[in-house]
């Protein structure tokens, strides 16, 4: 599975958007399977699902090119798949299998596939923002024009590392795209209870940084905004803070039924489901419903087949637990 | 041996000069090495530990950063993942508290939790050490904070030659290294060969041979141990002094070999006793070499308090030559 790259300028062809749709379906089915796996107890620990946020993952990663890096959070299954990690090895990691992306040593919250540019999922809020700055610094140091895309949630904008990272990236004019997926809740708390502003991208102003506040459920909008931020980074114009307003359909984690959400809120957001929005646009552009349905069915079958493959893999050899502490 | 090898010419250098030389030599030898930290560039370092390097190598390789320890550590991690060898400076080791997450949760674990997909040749230089009147937040030796974090190498040089050799080894090492520089030793002068050697990590130095008791200490404690050993020699007590030089990996073999001969062990530590490398060394000797011991091993550590400011309080807080001599006498008399 490769990332769904798209043109660096001009109109995006319908064929590319169909690829985006397929990838969004795959992520949705992947997350639904994950939920089943956790619910029936066949996988361990916790998981943080991203149903409803597929457009930020797919639209953002589509604006990258080979050699660019992507880092994300523990709610990162979608981003890692969007960057091109294979479905089966991603399932395998979550199931703790030998053939998982990290050999079963990372799990749901640490999915990483450096071979496709997915440099890591980090589970300490905000901790990876300085690392994303370092990835960009490394590119600058070697005179490369590659950029560093860094996903994080709204909650991360209240932690110190966010501010240190944005400040350093801006003062060094580094090619970082800070991509805030504002899903309106930091764990169980609505944003207004924890944060005195509603547009988090306004924090870019403190760092003399370019910003964009966008509809995170419209993959076209996400792609365009990220493409512009990537262009700025490559051109040496410095970092950008993108805030994509979106919504997670599920609770914070496996054990959260999300009862704190006001009645009707989820239903309103479901009307703006990113997959529904994209399908409607494609239908409007002349794509037959039959083709859309077929793409969805194919995606589901690929996900189910990948899960079957992952289930067939062995557990990690016990000796591997001692490997990779040091080089 | 019939071949005569002329001794390499030896001069002297201070600890600070040795560190500047090591950084300069690594910057010279490897274009992927760069320095970053607060005022390490144009100002030559808050302690002048990078003096002249900005002029030699330029702002692109000796980078002044904001006062942002989390960003310094993160930037070093990211750049290392991209194949570079960053050397970050945390001005005072105490400030590691600000970026503890970056060191303990990211730097130390990133390789492991990705199943070996990344390599992290990061060196962080941290100024530690008691004895200069800096008070509780600018004095402590922080290496024990990191003792229980698998994935880090902890280096504690005492002499100028070791500071040079261990720093070069740290920068060349493929793994994360915390390199603790002792503030009270910055102006310490010692023998320094014209062509100083790289000193491998994890190899202790038997500083003085002895038969009655083994004294183990790093940095300033190593020198106090030597002075105590000198004084005790007049009383007919023969003290072996070992400087581990690195806390992790720790050269247990050298310590155990010594204790098997002396039967007595005292570990000196310029830090509080609990949860420390000194406690770990004693634990290991007791577990594995109990039958060789003629007296209970002793951890002669600092008081279990923060570092006080007033000179007499600060001096009394940690082992001194006098208290070390007393500890050795008591152990020998057991």
C-alpha cells in the first residue's frame, strides 16, 4: 500500500479523489475492526479511534511527497495508514504479532513505519512536536527541501512542548507543518472548559507563524491547506499552523462511551461525515453510485483480508523483548 | 620487549579545555556532528565550554537556541533520526527536569518501541556537580534520575583526558548518551597527551592499586578518594581507588575483581543515597560476591536533603576527605 500522493499544484483529478475515498473507507473499516478486537478482548491495552477524522489523515498525507516525514499521536491509526503503512502489518502491530510494524513492541499507540515516512505515533501529549521540529532541522542541515508534517490534537495546544516547538520552528524558519486536529474534546472535557480561545490556530500569531483554520471534514479543503503549507515549507518560508475543525465519532478511548456530549451533537456531525461529504462531491462530479459502492465493498474486503493475514502471524519470539534497547 | 615505543608527549589541560578540544575535533572529523543549546554559539557557552567553536564552525553547526530544553531535546532526537549526530547542551543538569519527558519517554524509548526502526546517536551534555555555591536548583548530580531508564548511557568523567576521550566516544556512539560535566572540575588541570585517546564507554579506571579496601567514586569524589588513600597509606591501610567513568553501562567486572582481592567496598557518591548507582553497585556485589566480603559494604553518600547553599552546609552535605578516611577506618576495623 502506498500513500495517495496528489499533484503539487493545480486541480486534483477525480481519479486521485477516488483513491482518497478508498483510503478513507479503509481507515474507517480498519477502525471498526479495531473496535471489535478490543471489545471482544482479543487485543490488549487501550485504543483511540479516529472514525470521523479520516479527511485530516488522508488529505494531509496526500500533500506530502516521498522523503517527507509524518509524525502523529496515539490516535494515529488513520494517519499511519494514510501515509502508506500496510493494513496487515498495522493490524499485526495492534495485535502484538511478530510481523507487526514494530515487531509487537509498540502497539496501538506507537504505530511507526519509517519505510513509508511514518516516523512515529507518540502517546505523551505534545511530546512529538519538538521531534517534528528536529526532523525538519535535520532536513535543513542536509540542504534537503523535505518537510515535516506533525499531527496533534487540540489538547496539545495547552502543553508546554507545543509552545517550545512552535517558537523554535518559527525562529529557525523550519519546514514544519503543525497540523492540529481539533475534535473539540480534550479527553472528556469540551474545549471551552480548558481553553480560553475557540480558534486554536490563533496561537500561531504569537510565533509570527502562518496559520489556516479549515473544515477538517472536507478532504479537498484539508489537502489544499496542507499543500500550501508544504509549499511554504519547501520554499523556505517557514512553518505553518493548520487547525482543522473535526469530530471523533467515538469516545476518547476504548472505555469511554462519550456520554458527556450534548444530545444531538454527534448526529449533526454525522451529517458532515467526511466520507459522506466526499462521496456526494464525487457523485456530483459524475461518478456513478455503483462505482462508489464497489470501491467501498473492495475496501472492506481488503481490510477483512488484512486482518485475517495478521491473525495468522505468530506472536513475537520471546528473545526479541531484549532487542533494540541499544543499537 | 625489545621494541622501544617513545611515550607520547604529555602536557596539561583543564577539564574545560579538554571538552572544547573534543567538541572541536568531532566537529572537524564528522560533518554530521552539530551543537545546539542556550548560548553555546556566539557567547561561547554559559560556562565557556564551547568557546571558539562558533567562530571556527559557524552558526550552522553551533546553534544558539531559545531557552527551551524540551525543544532542544526534541530537535536533537528528530535530527538524529535523520542521520545526524546532534550534541545538545543542558546548561545545568538540574534543568533536565524541564525536559525529563523528552529524555526518559522519547529519547530512551523511541528505538525500542518502534522495533529498531530508528537510531538515536544523541549526546546531551549536562553541567552537574556540587561545591560551587549554586544552591539547590543549580548544583545537584542528576545522573541517578536516569538510572532506572533503560536505553540511556550515562557518562561521568573526572579528569581532562577522560573528559576528552569519553566525550568523543559519546558523540561517536550510536545510542543516546547523557554526558555529565562536573562544574567544580571545569578549571581542574591534569595530564593531557598531545594526541589524546578516545576512551570507550563502560570501562572503569583503576586509579590506584591497593589491597585492603576498594573505594569507588566518580568525578570530584574520585579525587577525594585519592587524597584519602594517600592519607591512609601513612597509617598502613592500602586503598584501591576505582573511577567507573560511566554509570551506565557500568563496569561491574572491574569492581568485583577488586572486591574479590580487598574484601571491602565503599562507594562514594556526591548525591543522596536512595535509588542510586552506588546503591546498585553494592546490591550487585552483595548478591554475587557475598562470600568475598570481610565487612559490610558501605555507601558513603550525601545527606538525604536538597543541596544547601551556605559554604559550611554545602561542604558538610557531601563526603569529604576526612569523612572518607573515617569510613575506611571503620570498614577496615569491622
